[in-house]
C-alpha cells in the first residue's frame, strides 16, 4: 500500500488538483483506485500498489501539482 501525506499539515487541494493527482496515479502506476484527501492535511492512499512502485519522477509530479512535498506515511 502506498500512503503519502503532505509535509505541511495545513495544505489544502482544490478539485482540479485532486483530479490531476488521481489521473497521475491511476495512469502512471497504473492503479485500480486511489484515495486523495483534500485536507487540511493532504493524504493519498493507493491500496493495491506497494511503496516501491512509486517512482521519484511520479512523486515529483504529484508534489508539483499539490504545491508541497510528500512524505511516506507508515
């Protein structure tokens, strides 16, 4: 399972950002489903993929979309 959270606890996503993050994860992992919490305290969960599946490049694209860094949430 991939679990990520924003490094900034008060970060919030708008609907366009949520759609973009979902697209990136579903298209480039690929994953069957993912959950993106808008925040405050953005959380992203991809239940059917392992943490090793998330490449640095994909994580950077997601971080660019949301405007802050992501950390692995164990």
